[in-house]
């Protein structure tokens, strides 16, 4: 139903900032709640943040509280992840995802982007 493409990843020094973009096509992002995930080599995929949708609050992982912010630009059909005060442990492939559904007591996302690499050097 919707195609997601992430961009904005790259190499940044510790303490720096990056803004990731997730451009959607096929459907308007207003139809979906959106989330960001990340996966480091050899690690499980980790939830980062979810935005508000239909009056729901934005949720976030404790590890990124106060550093990462999610936002939308509905006119551009794009969702963003603003990442500040980056640390080497933030190094991972970052994915955006759409349309969480509650399944077996946890949320499953129906649509995923291809991911964008974020590397933070010390």
C-alpha cells in the first residue's frame, strides 16, 4: 500500500547531529502511524521512536529520550528523525516503518523502508 525510502544517513562525529528522512509514496502518511527502528551488526532490531497518530502520543526508547525527535511534513509526505548528541553506540542501520498493528501483545509494522546507515565516530 505504501513505499518508504529512507535517506540522510552518513558519517558523523560523536556529539554531532543528523536528520533522517522517510519519504512515502503510494499512500499519504496521514493514513498511518509511523515508527523508527535501528539495527546494529549482530544485534536485534531495536525500537527507537513512534510518532503521534489519531490523537496518540509519541513514544520513544529510553536510550534516545531528549536526543531524538520525530516529526512529519504532510505536504511532503515525509517523516523525519532528528538525531542530536549522537554517540558511537547509535551506529546502526535506521529504518522507518508504517502501520503498527497489535499482534500477540506486541506491535507489528506492515511496511518498512530499506534502511539508511548511520555511523558515529569517536
